[in-house]
């Protein structure tokens, strides 16, 4: 049964490459099986072209390796902190995709400037503050995860499935590894378009609440009418 | 005979993908058969890779489904409003293409800065104002179509086949579905080039009326001499 | 023998597509056989995917069609004016490539900011002024050619093989059609890089004359030592 | 044995093309065999599509050709100066990649704005000053190499494997030709992302020293824990 989890996590990692969200060995995707209390994650620094499903690493929720020949991703503790802090999520993705990372490096939240954004993210995408020197030196990757959780005080992670970590890049999540990757792709598309918009006009504000509600809620929640899901 | 309409609308929707104007399930193209009073449109939220001609949905001009297993595009009412307001058009396309959407999100009309623009659009491309909260909540997609019609007071939609909907993206039209897609592609090309131009020099004005006339009219109208159409 | 000319002009036009310098039916390349006083040019508005060598049109230097079923490019008179004004050139290319056109629309000459530019163009690339309304209405395409010649007063067209026509786009030339296309490709590359440079720092000046001389002259002229040509 | 060196240098040069870092005949990669005192470099101005391993040129460290039918790269003396000044390096690459060159043309060092940068470069990437007219005219390519060495006073070239040569473009290096190319690719990626960041917010500062240390040192040096190298 863990084989199925490895396959899905492997495929989600490869989807990062196919969607042009990572280069080299950058990026990583994981998934959690909450019943078994098992997390599956990409190994650290392995060439995507040579990676196989059986290279995926299995860990418990404290980070102890349960199965796998290779070392897990160096960002593993960030993933674990997210699984702990966001109890409803099943997958996490981290990329260095160009435009999302550009916003993160500029330490700017990504404003909600249009309906493509509103279709997928319920409001502006938050950007963390900087980690203190002490926290960087203490347990960097775990503290990064905790910083994200702190940033989400007052924000519902079930309707805002992405964060920009300042001076670093985006993390995204979802019900499983595939959704986490999908959100990464949507984030990059929105980050690119809105990059161009703010160059065309400074000081753009978030769209009206009514328009945000309309677009987000026609795709998500009880009253959704986009797509074929609610039919038949 | 409706089969031919479905094939054309299907092909026009797939052309959005081939031309790089949409990702995921975004975007939609429709066509109208004015004699039969039948509109054909892409289904809502269906994966382009799996979409087939028989998935296209047939409706009457009031939006009643005549034929089709799937729900029509969530933007259907906007298309219908355009067919009503612009009696000479036969096809409508809607994309989230990056540069056109960037201008729409910046709420800036696309100025006519050069001859590539003038070859295809007779003047600057209008950008709508914002919909009121009331209109968003009332019948959003229909009101979007009506907003476009209102924006075209004093503009001839037969020579300006595109609009930017503020905080949303472009709609384009033409004599049929294929032309609507073609106009979307030209719009994106012009939106990209003129994005770069306004970064190179602020406060660029529209080109001279004489140059606009020369280029637009050498391709369109009675005196056109571009291409092979008027020959032989 | 004209067949060979048609093949070369056909191939040069197709190279515009392969190099990503044109879309749709935009752009055109011609060549002249000065001994025979014959110009060969792309037909007007023909789809690149369907174009064949025998579609190329042969004209005399006054623009009279000598051979060919199709109408010549609508920009033919501009090409003819360049062949008249620049007696040493054998080929001309015109594109709407994105970055070069962006500079042309901004009505800014392309400054010489680096050695890639200096390797191919001996100084900043001139941008024409605007054509008067009278000249646009009189004989637009011919006047465009004459405007380019006027812009080159004091500039040696043999060492500056490109111009930006304001609010329009680039024309380039060379010893034959293939070189004209090559120069278009170099122009677009330089236009893109220098676009980014001027966004990174305003008011950049042209590079030192000594550096321009060094790079241009190590590739061109009697003392050239780049490449394999002067060897053996 | 030199055959193996030629193969590696050939492959590294071709990797420049595959990674989209060069166009036309631009760019060049070399490697040195310190024991044999032999440098192997790409020939000058040869089309990548026709280049073969046996076209690589072998020289001694003073630039005398030892083996090869073709003239070595016109930038050879810059490579030789780097091998002399940086005794631990085994390969050098030079590209005209768009974003790195844009920074070089803007004469701006590339600030360290994020962790992708910090993963590969220990601090901001230096940009040289301008060469004097005298040095340009004297022995241009050798002086370019010496200028780079001068720029690195106080900077450890083993942890900063790239430089921007003002008004020219990047040079990178590493333990062999392949690493030099890899560093060129990372440089271009970082140059692109940080280009976008500085457009989003002016006057961005380098990241905290603690974050730079954390990322650089988790990949490099004795305490590295990224990847699979230190395992098993």
C-alpha cells in the first residue's frame, strides 16, 4: 500500500518538471497518509531524470525514516511542520518557480488583482516575515514551517493554499500531492500576470470583495457551479 | 448540421491551447448559427486533453440547453449577451492570456502604439469599468456581457473586435469561432509588445490617426490591398 | 537561374518563422540580383505553412511584376527604396519581432550597451522620426523607405545593417537574404537584453568608443581575427 | 588521453546550447589539465550544429597551439588569465545569456536576494569596472582576464564562481568544464528571478548573513547535509 503512496509522490514530483516549475534538483513534493501516520517525500538532491518511485522516502510524522535508501529532502522538516499545523492537508509542494520566487524575494504579498487569482486563492497570497538569526541557526527548516503557520494566524489555510516565504520561495498544499503541484502551477501563472500588472500601474489594490467572493465561491464550496462536479 | 458547428467550436477551443493562450481548463470559445438560433459552446471545466467535439453544448439564445450531456461554460451568459448586443458577430472567445490579462488587471486600455496593433484593431482596445457590487451579486456573467456592450457605446464592434474586462481578462469576437481565436492571438501579441514599450517610455500616446487609417484600411474595407483576397 | 533566387528568398522567409521572429503572415524578406536588375520577394499575406518557393514574386527595380501568380508583399516599395538608396546591399528583411518592435513603438534608438551589440552593429541602432500625414497618405510604403534613407544621413549602412521605423518595427539588410535574416535575429537578441538593462538602470550610456571599435573590428574589416575566415 | 579532455570540453560547449545559454556561435567553454599543463578550448566562430570533438583546440598555458586545425576562441586569453589567477579551477565558461548579460550591461553586481542564489553563490555576484581605453587597445582579452582577477581581491573564487564583466557578460568557473556550465545555468536562473524582484521593489538589500551562511553551507563545505554525497 505504501507503494501507491510512493507512486503518487513520484508522479507529483515529476509533474513539477513537466510544468516547468523546477530546474536541476530543486523543488520537492510530499504526501501524508494520516491513518498510517506516514509521510512520503522526494529524496534530497537527486536528478529528476534518474529518479524512480522506489527512491521516495517514507518517514513518520516526527521525521524518523521508516523506509528508503536515500536521505529525504533537506526541506523535510518544513513539510512536517505544515502537516502538523494544517491538519486537513494531504500534500505539500515547494518550488523555486521564477515569478512566485521573485515576489518572495521582493518580500511582497501577491495582491489579488484579478479573477484568475480569485478562482484559486481566496485573497492576497501572504508573504512571511524574515526568520530571526537565532531561528535560522537553531533548526532552520523546522522554523521555516513554524513561521508559515504563524503567518496564517487569521487566515484559513483551506482557502489559501499557498504562501511566499520571504527571500526563499513558495510552498503550496492541498488534499494530496497532485493538488499541491496544481496550486504551485496556478500560483506561478498568477504571479507572472500580476508582476506585469504592477509594472503597468503602481499601487494596484486588491479586487472588490464581491468579485473575489463571486469567483472563488463559484468554484469552491457548497454553491459552486463551475465545472461538471455538481451535475448529474 | 449541428455536428459541423460542434466540430468548428471544438477546433477553435483546441486552437486556444495550441496558440498558448490558455492553461488548465481556462478559456472558452463559442459560435452562433443565427438562422437556426443555436449557440454552441465549450462545456465548463473540462480538461482540454480529454475534450471531444461531441462534448460541445448546444443552447438557444436564451441559454436553454438543447443538446449535450455536460454543463455549458460558466461564462455562457456573457457570450449570449454579446451575441445579442453585437448582431453581426458569429463567434466569441475568452482567454486568460498573460499579457492581455495583465493590462485588464491594471485597468488600462491598450493604447495603439504601432502598426501591428493598427493592422488588426482600429484604435486603442477599450477596458471596461468595474461592475458594481449589486451587479456582481445579481447575475454576474450576464452583467459582464452587458458591461461590455455599454463600454462599446460610440465604438464600432465590427472594427474593434476585442475588449479588456477590468480585473478579469479579454473577450474577442469575429465572424466565426476561428476568427475570434485569431483575434485573441493578435491581441496577446500586441499586449506583450506594448507592455514592453510603455516600460521603455512612459506616457506614450496613440499613433497618428493617419497611420492608424493607413494600416487598418490597407487590410480591411473596400480599399484593402494587403493579402491575396482582392486579386484575380 | 531565377529559380535559385526564389529558393534562397523562400528559405530566408521560412527562417524568420524558425527563429521565432514572426507570427501569422507577418514579416517579409527579399533579395536583389543587381546584374539582372531583378528583385525577388515574399507574396502578400500568405500563410507560411503553405508557402512554396514558386510563390515568390519577381519584380524589376521599379516594382513591375515580372513573374509570379501572387501579389508581392505590401511592403515591396519599402524594399525597393532600400535597394535604391543602399547600393551595396543584396537582401532586406522586415519583422515584427517583439523586443525590437517594442523599442520602435517607444520611438527610442537602441543604445549600444554591450559587446554582443558591438559585435554586430557599429553603434546605436537608429530610430526614424514619424512620417508626416502627407507622406503617409501619398505613397506610404515608398515614403517609409525614403524615411529610412534620410535617417541614415551620416551613418554608414554597411556597418549599421538595421533600423527601427518609429511606431512600426525593424528593417534589416545584408549582402543577401540570409544575412538580412541573421541580422534580424541578432537585433532581436540585443533588443531583449538591452530592454532588461535599461529597466535595471535608467540613463545608461553607449559603451566607450574603444570597446565598440575593439569588438566590431575584431569581427569585421581588414583586421578581423574572430572566427576561421582569416585563417589558412 | 587528450581525447577524453576534448570530449568533455566538446560536451560542455554543447550543453551551453541545450541549456539555452547561447545562440549562434556565441559562448565558449574550456578545461585545463594542470598536470600536463594543457588547456582545451572551443574553436572560434564555429557553428555549434557542425562542431565535433576533434575541432577542440589544445594549447599550453601561454596560449601556444599544441594540437588542432582551427583557431581557438577569440576569448582564449581571458580563459588563460583565469587559470593563472585562480589556481584551483579546472574549467571556465563564457556565455551571453540574456539576464546575466542584462545585469552586466547595467554595470550592477547581482545582489543576493534569496536562497536559490545563496545555494550556489556565497554573496552578491561581483561586476567588474570598465577597462581603460589603453587596456582595451593593448591586449584586450588578456586584460579582461586580469580585470576579473583584480575584481576578486578580497573575494574567494572557490565560493564565488561567477563574475559579470561590465558591458560584456558573465564568466563562470568550477572544478571542470561541466561545473563551469552548470554555474552559468544557475547564474542565468538567479539573474532572471532577481531582475523581476528589483522591478517589484527598488533598493532590495542582500539577505541576512545568517540565511546566506545557512543555505550556502548546507550544500557546500564540511557540514553540508544537502543531497546524497555525505551519506553511506
